């Protein structure tokens, strides 16, 4: 099988050599989920990467795959050009209201040969809106290859969050909570975004309870996750929350704002996930973690990792499942 994978343009694409396959991921490079997925898929078949800025491969693909974003239209056009099946991955539920930005995407989805949802909520949305098109569910996966290269820590210190710094991520709530706990730089914030400047000002005013690390490579991200007592998320809008899965896989318990779809995917992580609704509830949970022994935290962490592995929420399992889906579409058995 020769898969034409439509990907966002980014500097990382320059690291990819050869017309087929991919280099082994360098753990010191910030690989996007698309590149990681393409790398995993290349273990089962030939993968050709293409973006709006790149040339088409010299070899004709026999299936085109892209995510449901700015790449979807290009993917659909290429599938029409090569006269091969088109499979589109959808990462958020289909809006029920009329959304101009979604109108063309909805048309593309309606013409796809198969659709893939990354969560139960998205999968149900696909089935409801496109009952005539084969739909599958395939969770996003943790980069288990790189995560497993980092040793576990017997002693855990501080807390960590990984997020795009936007208003709905509620990083401000985390900073305020740690300020009330009189903690100095015990919250590590990994990520960047439009709200960074305002959040840094808030952090300074509140005596700097947090430390901003910025965007990191995969190795550094997993290092901070593994050394922390718990992973925190106060986001008020998440479809899947990959960092949450990464934390559980790294044996780090999770403290997360209660969202229906997050609870549906992760449940209680075999007892390793703690949900909150208010700032006071968040503070109460953090105080309980501060009193926990490293042994107790380690036991909670083992439960979280077991949940991720048992449910196949790893890059290895995701890549295998994606290959099986694409093959079923190509063989006409979808």
C-alpha cells in the first residue's frame, strides 16, 4: 500500500529524507502528531508526505489520507487527481449549526470514502451526520517510543501542564490556585500561544508561582511530565487531550477539569484521575497530593499507565489500527 499523507507545512518536513518511509524520530526534536503518525504508519506501508508547499511524489499512491482541517481540501483534490480513495480523519465533532468555515469541509467529508474519529464523541457525530460513509474510531496515541527512553523518577517534585496558551485552557486558574497555596515556581507550564504575555504578567503579579518553559522537544516534555507529582489541566474545552494520555502513560496521576467527553474516554483511569469543577476543589486536590508519599503517587501512576496500555492509546497501537483501516478501504471491505 502506498499512502499519500497530506500534512501541514513546517520546518520539520525538511528532516524527512527519501521518497518513501521516514527517518527514526529524533527525541530531541518537536515532532508534530502528524509526523509521529506518519512515522508509525511507515512501519507497515510506504508513506509519502505532501504539503501545500511541496512537490508531488514520483510514485502514484493508491490511497490519500489527511486530517479534517486546512489539509482536507488538498487531500480530496489529490484523491480526485489520482482517482484513488480518500480517507479523512476528524478531530472534533461536526457543528450542528451553520458554520461558514465548516461548509466546505462538510462537503468534503460527504465525498470521502471513509472517516475516522479520534474519540467516541467525534465518532458518534460522524455516524449521525454521514450514515452512508464507513466510519471508524482511532484514538490519538502517546509517543510511547520516546516516553520509554526516559527513566522513571522515585522522587516527584512540582506539577506540570502542557497546553496551547489560549483563554479556554484556563491557565490563569492554575496560576491563581498555586498563588493561594503560597507555592513558588512549582507549576511548570509547557507551551505557547496568544495569551502568554498576559499570563506572564499575572504570574509576576502573583509572586511567580509558575515557570514558563515554552514549546519543547518531545524528550523535554516527557522529562517534566515524569518528574512531576501530577499533571494538571483546567481547560474548559477538550476533544481528547493528548497530554492527559501522555501523563497517564508516564505513570503521572492527572488532575483535570471535569468534562463529559474526557470522562467518557478516560473514566477515572483506574483511579489515577482526579476531577474538579471549581478552584477550591482544585486546591483541595493539590493539597492532598502534597501530603502523598512518592510510593502512593507511584501506585496511582501505575494504574494510569495500565489504563492507557489496555485501551490501546499509544502511537504503536494507533499506527497499527490506522494501517488496518486504510487497508480495509483499499480492499473495498470498509
